[in-house]
C-alpha cells in the first residue's frame, strides 16, 4: 500500500504536531530507515573496517557489533549505541548471522527486537527493509481451554499430533 503524500495531523495537536499548523508530509511523519539516519556512522565504519567480511556483507562482524553497541573509531568518529544491554546478545546475534544461520529474536513486546533487527539489516546489507517479521501469537491460554496444555486441543482424538503425549 503506498504511503499517502500528506498525513493529516490529529486535532488534539499531540504527537505529530510540528507546530506548523498544517498537514505533515509522509517523510516528516515516518522515521527514516536506519541506513539513512545513521549513514555517516555506517560510512565511517566501512572506511575504518579492515577485518574480513562474510560473503555479501557490507561490514565485518566487528563493525556490525560496533555499530549496534557504539564506540569510538581510530579517527575519532563516535558511533552512537543503538542497543543498550548485554554485549553478549549482540555478539551471539552477529555470529549467528555470520555463520549463515537463521536468527530468531524472541521476547515480550517492547524489548527492541524490531529495532535491533532493523539495525542489523542496515549494517549487514545496507537495506533495513529486508526484515521478516511475524508472530506466533501469545503464550496465554485462550478462554474456555481450562485443562489443556499449550499445543493441545480439548477436542482432538487421542494419538493425534495436537494431543498431549500419554
């Protein structure tokens, strides 16, 4: 679906109010892609990156981790952290991708899964729109399923794959 050229501002004047009193353009309303918003950092990392890169990667695993975790390059360029948390999580994610395996980010809403995957894609390929997203649903039991276990069905015949093992 194409993005409309202009987006009307809410009458309450809250989050999208730019103070101009008129409608916002799509570019003003949408956050820029990571590869555009942090182009100067990605370019500086590419220039300073002399480490081996996996096939089809724009940066080495070291540079990708530095892009996400932040740091200062030898030329003095400051790379702002995109992820603030355990360094090991980013290192495992980057290593997983570098060894040509799939990466699944799992967690409750609001734990930066999409943010991290967008920045990983921007650093690895230069295109943060190359994301596959989805959900498996919620771990909560739906109402009316008392006595069932996740993955089981109260109406499935015994011995079917959706029945709990005896």
